[in-house]
C-alpha cells in the first residue's frame, strides 16, 4: 500500500496515540487533503533537515490528513524542538521509543518518504498548501457542528452565536503567521511618527487622557497597547475612565465605552454629571431648579454632539467584543476603547480548567485585538481582597494584587492603580506630606515603553469626577453650601466634603472649556 492512500490506521500491538487524527469522509465527500504533498514535505525534511526551521511555524501534527504522516511529523517536531538530529535513523529510533514504529509501517515507509521528494526547495510553498487544506477541514468540522446545534430547538441562539464567534476566532488565531520585515521597511514609519509628534502642539504622541501630568509620563495612550487600570471597589475606576472619555471626546476623538456593570443610561447620566458638575444625587432625584435644569439641558446638548459610543451588553464575551470593536473602528473611526471591567467578560464557546485560565485567554485576546486594530484598549480590573487585610498604612496596591490571573500583568503594556488614601482614613498621601482630602494617586506600576511613577489627581466625589491636581481645591461642605446657596437657593445640606474648581467663582457656571 502506498503511503499516500487514505486507509484506516493500522494499529500496532501496543496501540497508537489516543489523539491520532481520524481519517474519514465527511458526508460522502472527501475532505480537503493533499497526501502526495504531505509525503513530499516529510521526505524533504528527512533528506534536508535544515528546511525544518522554515516550516516549523506553519505545520503541526493536525495539519496532516494521513494519520501516519501526522505521527511521523510529530516525531520530527520533537527532535527538532529538542535540538536533536533529524534523519531516517533518529526518527525511526524515536518512533520505536513511542511504540509507533510498526504503526507507521516501519523503515520501508520512512525510505519511501525520501523517494517521493519532488524538491526540497519548494517545501515552504508546499507547507502553506497543507496549512490551507487543514484550515478548510477545520472550518468544515466547526460549521458541521454549528449546523447540528442549530437544528436543535433547545439550543440557545445567543450562546450558539457566541460559540460560532469563539470557533472562528480560535481558527483565525491558529492561522496567524507573520513573516519577518526588513528594518528598512519599518524606518519610514518610525520617521513619520517622529515628524507627526514634532508637529503635535500638545506634545503627546498617543491619545491624550486629558490629565496633563499623566500624559507627560505616558505620552498619551499608544496604539496597540493594552492598558489595565485596577483598583479596589469604591476607588473610582469608572469615574476615572468616564472623566478620561469626556476629556478625549472634548477633542473630538471618537471613543467607545463597553460597560458590563452599568446600563447605557447610567453611563450617560454619570457623564452628564461629569460635564455639568452638578451633584449626582440632585440629578438622580430630579431636584433641580430652573438654572440647574438649563445647565443640564446644555450638558445634554453638548454630549449629544460628541463621538462617544456606549455598549452595555451584559456578560460580554471577548469574541463578541472583538466583533463589535472591529465594526466601531471601521465604521465610526474609534481611536480608543474602554472596558468596564475585565473580570465580567467571558470566553464562552471554549472549555477551561479554571477561571484563571479563562481570564488569561481574555487578557491575551484583548492584547492581540489591540495590535490588530492599532488602537489602545483600556480595561478596568479588580484587585484581590488581600489589599483589605493589610494594615491601613500599607493599602497601596501592587502588581501581585491583580485579581485572578498573573497573565493580566504579563499581557498588559501598562498597569495603573487608583489609590485614595482618604478612603482608608489616612490624612496624607504616600509622600507623607500632601493632605489626602479630595486627592487620588494614579500609580503607574508597569510601563513597557516608559517610566513608572505616581500622578496625583483631584477626585470630586459629589460629581464622580477626576481632574488635574492644579484645577481645583478641596472645600468643606459648609463652604460649598455658602457658594451654591448664594447663586441657587435650595441646596440640601450634607456632611461630605466636596471639591470646587478654583478658577470658577460661579460654581454652577459651565466649565470654561465647554462651548456653550
């Protein structure tokens, strides 16, 4: 029997590997295959082992349709990956160690491989053909499975769609193979980036956050970066990214916000509070006087003109997110994407041994998507409860506090923490000199392409808003009441400290940067 024939695999006395590729027709139709090319590629490697390095990133065991070819290539791959010699004798010895020598047909079959070589010079092109055939078989397999499930009336259609997205995404990731690029082809792009940066009046190469000192340290959020912003609950993660989204949209830069925790109307309300600087409780309760209602209306009109796109899909899968993100970048020109927050995402359609493995897949997929779309992706993340068990003088977050997966730290280009010492009843910031009231630390704990350090911002709790440290000062509630009541009588009393911009004696007037 010629080695290219697609017959059932002959088992040895000791059996075959349990994960051997099963050769069978698909509904009476022979699946895409090229046995002769498989034989030629294996023969080329056996006669010219140096060509293995050319094709080892393209081929894998599952690429081969004929089972014995798959077993032989798997053996060759092992020898190559362990820096051992590849020839007829080393391959045959390794097959004997695996109890597969008789299964593949013995030495005669190995010799036949070498006699079926067309040309080792074309092994790369031949390998690409085999990879394409394997991809076609994989697509047939998955589409058949989806068709079977689609006929099942008990199947949830949303889960079916997510499974389809997961399957296609998985196939696409396995099919990615990027060739090297000469540096001469890259340097013109580098030069163009430098020229663009020199012409940038703000001096920020990426998407500006609107927080001056933070932008000075990061040079803005960079294309293809995955940025993780982590904190314990109540530190203001959502307030921070919404403040940032408002700053970005102020410059007419399209921004998308995916919230798995809040609805679209809740997000829009918080952004309205951010713009108008009216207390959030007054807006939620509708306790607005005429002037405040006018200010709110102006804020709504202003936000309605800004390129902000919201998505509140609950339990969003990373594969569904990827589909939506591609459409936003393509159709709306979105330049930056925010996810609130990472631990609420899932990777449905795939099986995982633990939640940590699933989170690892999610973070890795987000990084790959950022590179694909060439936009920064900012994902919020929770911290472990271990932070709360530490002494209150030691609540400052660190990388080991990232929740559920060390892969988040590994995949991220930047990791930032939000820390508010005031929340833990501390009087001073980490420098032990700056009063902590109304302030927050943005801790850059990891920066793959720059320096790490801290930035102090103001946190305006009543307006759920962050702003530059120099933009405002903390005032007591009594001072706030005195200012606000003199302009708009009817404010309710309270005991919480609030923040008022120093450059605005008229607290309720629109911020000076708004085109009202």
